[in-house]
C-alpha cells in the first residue's frame, strides 16, 4: 500500500519504539522519509519502501494556514504591474 505522506504528519508505525511510543512526526520527504519519535525525540530515516511497509495509519495532519488560502501571490494580483 502506498501511503500519501506530508511533512508535519504524525503517523503510527506497526512496531512500538523501545521508548514505548508508536507515533512519529514526519520531518523529511524525499527518497527517504525522515521521522522523529514523539516519545523520546529520536530521529530515524527510512526508505520509502520500508516506510510504506511499516506505517499503520496517519494519526494527524497539520492544518493548512487559512491566511495562505484564497490570497493570490503578488504577481497574480490584477492590479500588479505587468513585467
């Protein structure tokens, strides 16, 4: 199963970390997935393949910044000078 993951997601893995926590914060996305244990703060890197095998579910996803939605960038405003 391919898992859609974003930076800032908190995911639950199948195996419990030695500190007792199962929840991990996603800190990096690329060829490898960077994770930080929510219990002890340990940072690990997993390949995408290993991550997709070991992820159980997404516990929480950060909310989009409501100020960013609906406001066009400076270059997209109709009153912006043409370049």
